[in-house]
């Protein structure tokens, strides 16, 4: 009888996953990077649903845990399917290393926890996701970390805040949902002078449309739940940066606290990455057309989209990004003039038939939400006002439906909510 010790295929350790040629395009990288086949020579990435791994001897186990042997030891630490996802993400981002997490918020928390300590200081853009503000103000604040907030697009505000030493600089660009644009290179220079590491949430742009690392950022975080999955199936996150950071302090935090990405979710995300460039570029092109169409309508008070000529930082957005992204945010006009009330905005949302009401984004299906009562609710009235969010604001995540159908759905909803005098 053949023993299990004689059945091993050629199984590389986590450090032996090959990188693709750097000259390969984003589309090719999204399909092939990080793929290692087992002895069965499967076409698709293998799904390793296992917690542990078998050793030929206790000496091999000891060498693995001592770090003298490159091999998989425990799936809280590493897993072949998860490693394939990490390698593909690193190749797409142009990063030295990636560590996958269970969710996007786990990625942000781990990136912060790997750097911050009692007495640390964070300088963050005011226009960031509500859960990140809660993390800074309610969790890290209890541990002796102080956070100062600045206007995301105001370089003078960044300069004033970073005249004092800091440990982390954090921002989203474009911001969710109002599309504030941060000058990554300029803020990164200020951060370096202040001794801070620059952490960028790149979720709205994705690695397809923007790569902050060459502009001076140190760490990139993603909610893979959004565009990377792209089809509303699973949760996930990723932290990308230098080999020293990812395999040093970040790995220590994640291995110890355990917010591991499951192998099944990693496999789903690998499948999502294969079509990421196609989906993002198509939806981004549709978003720009839709934003221009909305901007011309009298029922719409304002449209917020980075590649619109009316955006206050359109030139910077075009310099940093190859597309404006898949999210269009707009403010509805009210029936009696001015901005729409919450009830008027709700009426518009309820009249939509094709576009679903959901607080996610980056999906193949178009979805819309009311930030003031959902994703930005934790900011409160003052925080919402400071970032430009009002009762009339809606965030539309543009999917893969035909643009004409999306326009027809919005047109019908506007016609039902607004009196005839607003008819286009």
C-alpha cells in the first residue's frame, strides 16, 4: 500500500510562487499572475480547503516553524489558494507583497495596528468611510492614538497638519461618496517629511485605474468585496506594500489576531480578478457618459464625478487616474427649488425598477444608496455637511447593464417624482 508520504505532488512553499514578466499587460496579469498548478495540471486555480498540512517528519515540522523551511504550515498563516490571490494582487498593484484579509475593514485595521502604538498620531482626510472614522475615533483613540482630520483636497490643510510629526497619513482618492481627489505625490512628500507612512484606500479606483505606490504611497488597502469580487458573492480585503512591511509588522498582527481570508473566498476573488480590467474599464466609461447625461438634466442639482470638466480637481484626477471610476454621485433638486428633502430622495429611489437599492458598490449590477442614512450615517449631520453630503445626495454604482436601460430607469423615476415642469 502506498503511504500518504509517497503521494505528495510537487508543492512549492509560499515563497516559491512565480511572478509574471513585468512587461505583461494589466489584463494578462489579472488572468495569470500567481497561478501555480499541482501535479494534476488543473486549468483553473486549485481550491485548497484545508486547515493544516502534513509533514514527513517531526524534524520537517520543526524546521518549518523555525522558518528554515519554506512550506505551508497552517491556513491561518498561509494557504495555497490565498497565496495565489495575494500574488496576483501584488502583481496588479506593482507592490512587493500582499497580505489578504477577511474583509476590507480588517485590512485597514491591520495596516493601522502594524504601525500605531500608544501616543501615535494619525493625520486623515475628513472624507473617508464612516467605519474607518469609527475605528480611529472609538477604537484606536481608547489605545492612546490621536487623529487629526483635514480637508482631503486642500494641500494647505495637509501641510499645516503635517508640520507636526505623525505616524500615519490616511486618505481615500477618490473619496467615497463625494469624489474628493487627493494629490498623492504632494501629500506623500509632506508625510515623509513628517515621518509618516502613507496609507491609501484605493477601492474606488482599483489597481486598474490608479496605482498610488509609484506616486509615493507606502501602503494600499482594499475591500475586495467591491470591484475585485465584482459580483456580490463574497467578502475579502487586501493590504499591499513593501516586503519588509508586509512580511514584518503586518504579518505579525494578522497571524496573531487571525482575520484570515478563507480559501473559498480567495478562489472566488481570483475568478473576479480575471475580469476586473474588463468590468472596471467598461463601467467607468459608462459612468462618465451617465454623469454627463445627469449633469444636463434640470432635476439634478449637482453631479460629482472625477472626470467631469465641472469637477474642481478634474485635471489632477486625469493625471493620477486612467478613468473616473464606476461610481457617480449626484444631488437631486427639490420640487420647490433647492435640494431635495430626504422624503423626496427616498421617493426617487423607490421609483427605480432596474437599479437596486443597496449599500455595496463595484458590482456587475447597478445599485444606488442614500449615504446620509446608510454608509455615511455615522458621520452625523456635522460630519456629513463637512464632506458635502446632504439629504439630496445619492451614490450610484454603475454596473454592466446597457447604458440606455440605466438612463431609462433614472428618467422614469425622475418623471414620477418631479412635476411636469422639470421634464427634459
